[in-house]
C-alpha cells in the first residue's frame, strides 16, 4: 500500500516518536553503564526528556483536529491535554522515587525505560482513532506496569502483586478483545468514526453489539479499578514497590479514561441510553466499595487503593450524566486527582526511608516532630475528602452539578452521602498526626526534589481550589472535539 493511500503525517506523532527513541536510547545506555553513575545519568535524562517532550506537546494545545494513517491516529485538543496529564503523572512519581529506588536496591535503568514505555502506551491511547491503535497502546502500557509491579524480584509480595495483576489483566484484555470482535462483526469496521456513522444511521443492530459494548466497558472498568472489577487493586497497591504504586495510582487511570472517551464518545455515543445505565451501576458500586472498604484498612497503600476506587466512582457519575458539563467535570476531577495522589504518595515514599510509612499508625505524632510536613499532608487529606476551599471540593462540585443538570439527583445525593463516609478515613490520618503520640522518630531527610514535588502539588490543590477558572477553561477546550 502506498504512502499516499495511508495519508502519513509523522509530524503529528513527534511526541510519541521522541518518547520511544528516548526509551530505546536509555535501554542501550543502561546496558553500557550499569554502575551507579550510569543509573543516575539514566534517571536525569529520562526526567529531562519527559519535560522537553511535554513542552513540545504543549505547543499544539488548542489546535484543530488532525488525523493520520487513515484516521488511526488523532491529534486534537483532547489528546494534547490528556498527554500533558500523562507527562505529569509519570514525571513526578519518577523523580520523587529516586531516593526510594536507591535505598531499596532497585535503582535500575530498566525501571525508567519501562515507565517510559508505559507512558508511550498511554499517549497512543489518548490519540487513538481506531480499536487497533487503542489496543496497541493499552497492551504496551499494561505489560510495562505488570513488570514494574514485580520489579523487586527478591520480594514475595512484589512478585505476587505482579502475577496477580498480570493474570487478572489478561482476563480483562480478553473481555475487551471479545467485545471488539462483536462490534466488528456487527459494524464491519474498527474505526471509531465509521462505527459512530453506522450507529447514527439507524441501521439494524444485532443484539450481540450490545454485548460487545458491555464487554468493552468491563475491560476498561478493570483498568480503572471500578467495582466490581477492582479485586486486583488493593493487593497490587500493597505488594508493588511504593514507587510503582505512586506511578500506577494516576497514570494508567488517566490513559484508561482517555481510551473510554475515545471509544464511548467518539464511537458509541448514539447508544448512550444502553451503556449509560451500566455506568450508573459501576459508579454506585465503586462509591460504596471505596467508602466502606477503606474504613477497615490499616495499611495506607491499601487504604489509598480503596480510596482510588471511590474517586473513580465520582468520575463515572460525570460520564453517566451524558452532557457537556459531565464530560468536562470528569476531566476536571482527574486533573485535580493526580496532584492529590502524587502529593500523598510523596509522603509515603519519604517515610519509607526509615522503614515506616506503610501503616496508618506510623503517622501518629507526626505534627509534634515535623509540623510543616503534617500540615501539608493534612491539606491533601482535606482535599481528598472534598473540603473547601481546596481543589478536591471543586472536583466533586462540578461532578455533582453535572449530575443534577442531567436529572440524576438520586445519584448525586448518594455520591454526597458516600463522600461524607469517605471523609472518615481521611480525617483519621489527620487525627493520628495531631492528637496521638508515638515514640517513633521521624528523622527522614526531605530531598530538594521531594520538597519541590510537595510544593507544586500543594500549590495546585490550593490555587485551583480558590481560583478554578483557568483549569475549567483548559478542560472546556480539551473536550470541544467531542461536543462538536
């Protein structure tokens, strides 16, 4: 097939090409320089490379929609914005984990390379215009994270986490693939635009099409850890190295939601009345599991796993609303969530230096010895609980507002109720820090990079909580391709 027929425009793939070249170059550098100096060089180059590619990507934000490879790859405001979120949710966990990786003996160049390949997979998902492209990106991301979860080869829990994630992830991929085949059998195409045109034309649709859509939604529900497809999340969060947990707590969810937007808003929106009901059920179950299961947790990584399930439930409320306000609210919520998640995990990583930090009781008396750190961590806890005037409140506010506008008042009321329940386990950490005492010494050093990450994430939580206008404007621009 000729290049003219394929309509190739490689300029649209510059960020993906640069990330792939960076990952392969660092893989070679890791083989040549396996000493400590070489690993430090790999860390620095990976961070600088992500920043450079992010700046290049930012330059195309707000541009018109362009496609290449006959619609397989899309470059629009949505893809650019989601890629920027992916860069943030990859860069910050990487740099704030440097001390943790060195201390735990897993400071290997392959760690950075796998993280970059996972990032590349997420970027491809954000720009996918076809099921083939999307599945390619999804598997590239998933396989990289499977390996990262089991990166500590001498740790039984890490090996168990990687194996569980791989087995259950393979099952989810099977569901997704089977759903794609059913859709293809009914429509005769894997292109999102062609599927949309076929569904909108009013042509006869087989019952297996609905089954295919539900299977695809189930596959993505696993990727975002929405109940009842959440069973892997707590064990993998706890067993994986904390640096990996920080990474997989945000980046894969951003990529998965980007894929959901591409599939369900680009292709399946004419059948919203069918899959919208399933979203409401997933949202309710996720809110319930996230709120009640987290209460009984004593390990903070498991608690944050159930917390993330609840946050996914709130995001699904916005999707279930099925209106412009809802589509914008989900992206707003995710934009705020990644900064809260990164900020909290930065604290967990810092406390891990002294062999503590994974148990919630490890935070007892933190305010008496490290008052500034306790104050900032309390700030993140209040934001996650949705307490004003922090950004977490804005995220929940726009979600519930969209639900009310879509006459989903009952769903919004349930969301508010579970938000109150969820506040308990966030405020419990604050109570431990400020009202309990301990004989433990919090002598961990806070590296300049950790200080920078904490400063940036806390500033975002405060500023966007008080002045959310700029964020809401950026999100509105990113969602325009679907509204038009």
